[in-house]
């Protein structure tokens, strides 16, 4: 059994500063007019993620919802270079994509799982705050569900080929299908590993890598225990009710 006392979130001035930046990121993240400013608040070459006149596909979603897996699986299966915008993680990006009629895939994951994974990857976040923002993010996206392809985390990570089939049928595109073989999944994971080592460095690779890793089990259990406390029950219930509504109304 995992030791739920083994994980202690970081604190201090640097953590507080990062929380302030993240809060500003969230407050400005609903309206596409602020997207140029957001790219200065977001790390990892966010300017390269912007929607342009050349963008052919947008892959978006709340962080840790399968965005990286979907992006890598899609890229590795295409026989030509497809211009994809992804990983902005803001409602504004989805709104802009719909406004410009760009084919758009939105990934959605159980809010507790997504929040816990994000809190481990970027530990300056409070897991309760992440569940709250998960709800806000998806409330903003909800009116657009009929104009995007909503894909669950499980669908993306277990049969991305079927997801591409749905994408092509939904938007009349002809993107190449991802064949969900052990070899191709291994290629996706290798690409994810390479990206995370470049972005986060070897020291934080295990915490941040966007795929399963047993080394995070203790932290996951500790964060799950926080969300099981009485004061978080209503917060989690609202988020999960919205998740069920989104997935059920596709």
C-alpha cells in the first residue's frame, strides 16, 4: 500500500510566484483576444503552438488529459507534415479554432485523475485548485462540443486509430490512421520520453513525463486522499457530474 504521507507539496516564494503566474494565465485564458499575451506566460515555446492560417488541426484539452499522447501518435502516423496547434491548454484556443473552422480535437479526462497528474507534474499547483479550474475550463468549452471532436483519455490512449477515423468522418479530412500496435505505442512513448527530458531535464523527468510511471504512486495516493476529504467532496462531485454530461452528450 502506498504511503500517503510520503508526498509533501513544495512551498516558498518561488512556488507562490508560479501560482500567481498560473492564476493570471487562467484569468486571461477564456478569450482569444488574450492569446498573444498568454504565449508570454506559458513556457515550452508556446509561440509555436499558435493557430495560424496554415494550421490544419488543433489538438487541445486540459493538461494531462492525453494531449501529448494524441499529438505524438498523430504526428508519427502521418506520411506528410501536418501543421498542428496543441498544448495551449486554454478555452480560448478551442474557441479560436472553432471560430476559424479548423478541425479540432478536444481531449477530456476524469477530473480527479487529470488534477492529480498535473499536481505531480507541476507541484506548485494545489490539487483542489486544479479540480476547480478543470470545471471552469470545461464549462467554457461545453457550448462548443457540437463543433469539435470530444475524445476521452481512454479512447485516445487505447485506440487512437479509431479516434482518427472519427476525426476524418467528422471534418471530412483524410489524415492517416494510427495503427494501435505494441510497436507503434512504444514509438509514441519513446517520443514522449524524449520531449519530457528536453523540457524538464533528467532531474524532474519521472514526475513530469506524460505517461504511466510507478514512481509516482505515493504522490498520487497522497493527492487522492486530499481530494477525498469532506471539504473537497462537493468540488469533486461537480467536476465529475460535468465530465459525465460532456461525455454523455457527444
